[in-house]
C-alpha cells in the first residue's frame, strides 16, 4: 500500500514537473517572440525616421549647393551635417546619405504626360514593345485624354471599360492624368508594360529635356535615333558619365541641336528614391522635390510616397 502511494506520488510529481517545464518553455518562446517583435519594431521605426529625414537633409544641403549639369555640389561645412559627400548625382546614380541609399533623377530627364508630345510618347512605346501592343497603349492613352467618346482604331473609350471589361470607371476625357500610376487603369498598361515605362514618365514637370541626366533611350526617343546610335550614346555616358549637346550633334549630324527642346542643365525638380535598412527592417520612400526657392518657401515637396 505504501509502495503504491509512493509510486503514485512520483508519477504526480513527474506530471507536475512536465507541466511546469512545458509552461516554462512556452513562456520562454513567447518572451523570445516578444523580444524579436520589439527589435523589429525598433528597427522599423529607426528606418522610417531616417528615410523621412533624407528629404529634410537634402533641402538643407541644396540651400547652399551649386547645381551643375548632372549633379549638385554642397559648398557648406561638412562638419556641421551628418554626411560625408559633397557631390550628389541627379542622373539616377546611387548616392549614400547616412545609412541610406538615395537615387535622384532630374525630372528634366523624363517625358511629361501633361505636355503629351505625341511623337516622343509613341516612339517610347514602339521602342519598348512589339507594334501591336505599342499601338494599343498609345491609342488608349490618346482616348483617355481626348474630349470625345470615339475610340482610336486600337484605343478604348467608355464602352470598352464599362461594357466589355465591366470596370467601374471611364476615361477622363478633357482632364489630365493626375499620377503616373493612373496608367494602370488604361487599356494596354498591364504590370509588365507599366513597369517598363513608369520610370521614364512624369506627370506635369519636366520641361526641356536635360541630356546630361536623361537616359540614352529617352534621348533616342526625342531625336528619333536608331538602336545603333542609342548604343553609341550609352558608350559615351559610360565613358564620360554624361552626354552633352555636342555628343548628340555628332550622332545626328545636325549643326545645332534645338535648345528650345533640350538643354544641359537640371530643372531643380527631382525624383528622390530612398532605401534605408536598419537591422531586420527596411523602409522605402519616394518623393518629388522642387529645390527652386520662392519668396516664401525655400523648397517644396510636390509628392510623397511611402
């Protein structure tokens, strides 16, 4: 009888010990999960704060910077700001600021959708895609902006969106596109086509094309260059870091390039892409900034995307 009681007590103790160990293991696991979550949250907050501080830092730097063809040069005292570089490129090259990677592209290197240069937009599409797809994209873009409801041969108007595709919207007709992302709503602009052209287009800015920051492909579009001529300009940019009006004159054979259309100077409106990593977290930020001071504002944030 005593042995049975002892045996039962041992089993009871073992069961209690097993339960205690299980609870301890669960609590330890939970504590580790809480610590990991807290660490990731801390890293995410740090990454977000740094990424969002980059535009403010750029505003401070450009206030005393000298803008050149495809970069700006900080002429203040580097000891007073938390950066190491004096020169920052505006042609899409990667710059380093704090712990962030920053790519800046002058909007003068992009084709403006509001200005809607038909020949340039058409050439861009036909250079990137097969003719049938390019024709649908180009015609549908025209239909999206024009005032009537009569579609181009390969375009799309209200009937296509509402009845054929059962979509809850129609073309803007008479109104301008408000964001490059709006192209995703238009016939022909699927994920593949949109991703290929989105970085070459801007909504309202741009103005004259800055050949010093523009990709050779966009210069080719503006001057109707052949693939061989575009490849030549790619080599020039790789060798010299920029393309000049003289380089284009050499390719086209023209005595003087029309400066009403192109120039060699930045527009002061810049697309800024920021990528920040902190520990196990990362933050991306895109903003469009105007560094052209006005009477009441030293700079403007024209667009902000997290």
